[in-house]
C-alpha cells in the first residue's frame, strides 16, 4: 500500500507488465506454430520427391533433408512447449 501511495505508476506497472509479457509469449507461440507448419509442408514436399527418385545421390540428399527437418521440428515443438508453459 505504501508503494502505491508513493508512485501513481506503481499500480499501473503491476497491471500492465503481466499483460505485456502474456502478449509477447502469445506472439512467440504464433510465430513458432507457423514455423512448424512450414516444416510440415517442406517435409511433405521432400517425401513426395523422394518417392519418385531411384536409389542414388539425389535420394540420399532427400533423406538427409528429412533428418534435418525432423530435428528442426523437434526443436520447434520443444520451444512451443516452453512458450505455452510461460503463458501458463
């Protein structure tokens, strides 16, 4: 109560700060979800290409891309979980 009487901005800061942090976490969550969608789209494209290729260096390249996409998706899902935890 003493802090609120000393500074009129103390109450405003206590109200606005959580709203700003919640908004920031929401924006980060939306951006991460969009990145996951792009990884899924790229994975589907690479899989479709891979099924049409015979065994060889081009197919091995696609398999390498799939491994990297899987790792990227794993990182993004982990980040999204952390953003959701921060929102909570």
